[in-house]
């Protein structure tokens, strides 16, 4: 198994080590970019979860409580006006009945919105949890797999550079090894 690997190494024709180094740098940059993007996505998921699963249901719970209080007050006011002995007070009872009807309508709306908010919260919670699974896989890629690949590539680059140095090969296509005689000619 190691013999074919040795044959591949001895017959490899790497012409530009620097391009492999740029690839390694690109892999590291990709890992960093993914990490930042994944953090932003996690933050957005958290915000959506917070808003739809906590803030909205809390708001409609509070609105329902206020509507219940308003209905109780409207009913109390209506009862007082209906029990009044004077005719003028009975006329204002019509407005009190309207207020009770509006308060009931508001309470019904708030209860309906509260039920809807709970239903949406369950759905959003489920969607957020479904997104976090693949996100964890991508986080593993950016935190572990890509840096490991860059490290492996670095070790291969070190081996290639060492080989190129001992064999007197150029590390870039335009580099050509020069002899000391050529160096003396060029300095004159």
C-alpha cells in the first residue's frame, strides 16, 4: 500500500507550491468566514425564537388580562346604571351596553390572538430546532474539518518545500535555480 504512494510521490509533478499555499490560506479564510456567518445565523434563530416563542405570547397574555379587566369594569358600570332609579341614568345604560359589547369583542380578539401566538410559537420553536441541527454540522466543519484540512495541507506543503529544496527545484513556475557561476555573471 505504501509502494503505490511512494510511486505517486516520486512521479508527482507539482509545479507551483505557492498556489497550494494560497489554497491553504483560502481554506483558513473559508473557515473564518463560515464561523462568522454561522454565528450571525445562530443569533437570528435565537432572536426569532425569543420574539415568537416568548415576546408575542407574553404580549397577548397581557392584552387578554387587560381585556378581561376592561370587561369586568364595563359589566360593573352597566349593572350600576341599570339599577339606577332615574330615567337619565337608564339612558346612559345604552352606552354602557355598547361598552360591554366592545369589551367582549376585544376579549374575544385577544383570546384568539393568544391561541394563535401559542400555535405559532410551537411551529417556530420546531423550525428553529430543525435549523440548529444542520447548523451544528456546519459549525463542526468550520471549527474542525476545515482547520484540519488546512493543517494537513500545511504539512504536505512543508514536505514539498523540503523536497524542492533538496532537489533544487523551483517553488514557483518562474523561479529557476541558479548556480553560483550564474550569480557571479549577473552581478557584473
